[in-house]
C-alpha cells in the first residue's frame, strides 16, 4: 500500500508504546527504569547494564538507587488529599522517605504548584540533595484547610545500581551512528516517551534492512547521569561514534527543531538541516548551547562527539513541558509518525552519503541513447530528471550526494535514486568514502 498507510501503522505502534510506558514511575535509577527497559526490550533486544552505586563515572558518582511504593497526604479525616496512586508526578522524584504528622504551615515549604496553570501538576526532582516534597495542582493547594496532615513518602534510597539499555545493529564498519534517548521521566509523554518510541520504531525498521554502512547504536539511559555513565564505561567505543542524535519532544504539534552540534557544520548537522529543509514540514534550526539533554555530554571537549538534537517543541519553551499537561492527549500518533519519517530520512542520508565520479565528464552524456529517459518514466519521484543532471554535473569526485542535494535543493532521496540509475547505466562510479 502507500507509504502513508505504513507511516500510520508506525504512528500507532509508537503511540501504543507511549501509552504502555506512561503510567510507570521512572527515575534515574530504580525499578521503574528497569520495568521501562523491560518493555522496550520486548520490542527490540536490549543489552541491559547495571552500574553499581558509588562507582566513579567521569566527574560524577553513580547515586543510590531510588524506589517508591506509595505516597500521600491525608487530611484529618484520613482522606488522601494528595495521592501518588493518582499520579506519580505528585511526589518530588528522588524524595527521601518521610512519615509524620504535621501542620499545614510546616508542610507548606514542601509543596509545589503552578499558580499560572492551576490544573496542572508540576514535575520536580531532587536527585542530588536529600529532600522530600509533593507536587500538586494549585487548585488542590488552595483547597487545603489549616490543620494537621499525615504525610507519607514510602520510598527507599539505598545501595543498588544505575540501569541502562542498548541495542546495536551491526554495519559494514564498526563506525557508529548513535541514537540516544533519556528514559528517566515518570508520567510525561512528549518528554521523554515520544523520543523512546521513535527510537524503538527506527531500530525495528532498520533491523529489516540490509546493507548498512554504519553500525547503529540505540541507547536508552537516564538523562545526564546515564549518558555520563555510558561514556565512562565505553570510552573506547565512544571514539567510534561518527554521528549522533538525542531525541526528545517528538510527539507534540510544534514545528520541528534541530539543535546543531557544537561543531555546527558536521555531517549530522548537514544531513538534519537538509532533510528538514526539503521535507515540507515547518522547522527551525538552532545553534548548540551547553544546556538541554545529553547532547551536552557527548559534545563536551573531552569527547566532542558530533551529536545534534531532534525535537519538535523546544524543551522548556512550551507550557506543558515538565507538567502533567504533557500527557497522552498532548502527543499523537500522526505527529510521532511524522517525526519518525524525518529521523529515518536523516539516518538514511548518513548511511548512504557517498561520493561518485561521472564516467563521461566531457559534455553531457546522451541520456536518451542509454534508455535513461525511459528509466525515468518508471518512477514517480519529482525532479528526478533534474536530479540526474545535477548528479552528473557535480560528480567530479569532490562532491558527495548530500553536497549535490544541498546545491540542487532537491531531496536526498531523489539525488540518491538518480545516482543509482546512473550507476546502473555505467555513467557513475563510486569514489568514496
Ligand atoms: Zn525533561
């Protein structure tokens, strides 16, 4: 059937994964993270690593493992007025345990709400200091009368491990393309479950393809500390990563955003900007800045791995970000499918960007005599004839297919199809890389 039907199926598959993962209380360590990796692992085979608490990783230390059973605030009548079972966002992630009775006045400094968005619960964390707290809607907060409350967070912070998972698809070379997604946020869909879903579907799609040039590595690790731990544990392997992307916020309805690598004009930057420019979807390209997601670890001066970031809405810049507004209604199968298409096309450029040489470079070769106009008739790719002329003109051994696509302002797919036809008809030979 048509590509559209296929994309819709992929969209539904991604949305179903988001739905399945949504209820789980994830964090940077613990059983919610393991359960999440277990569910991903039913779709793509994952190698799971457990790195023990206390292990030095680069300039950091693997933290204690956090797990939580339950949490609530009960009023004087014993009713749960704030209930972890209703939303895991109600507990400040990584809260130390507490079980006390206290006045509202004493409880108040531990309560967080969003006065500007009175129906949403904020998402807050306290990874690196011992603290506890509850997040609630501003309406809930306003409705709490003075009096005594029973406050309970049934959590544990103990020696354990940090968990991450990887899926590798071998290529012709052991040079790698890295697709990295954080997996530490609890019930939030766009950030980060959309990224997880798009990554998983890409891995499934690429597993069905043959003739991969680069090895593909899909990493699912908690934000910041997970990427730092992976880099610490894989310093030699990290040198093999030629191109990479972090994925997040890919299920919302905002235009696409591509955040450049620190280098700013590496192959991934050129591939991503070209795919977005020729895809017909609205997009913006932003420069690198040392804040955001794990691209900042990969791009740090000791590693300088060319990892950009693909998003739709920019993290921190839409109201639903890090609130309960980032729920199952905020993301859609259609937007996930669109994101999947863009990501697949970017990876396709990286995998297939090669440099050819025109074997008949003196004047234009006669295409009709070689049956090339007839060959064109059999395809429906717009601009293919133009693409062929561009490929012939610029295939001087210096320009890669992506260089040609950029110069011609044509899709990489059209340029690549034209090159394939010219190779079949003996007018083009591979020069490298
Ligand atoms: Zn986030």
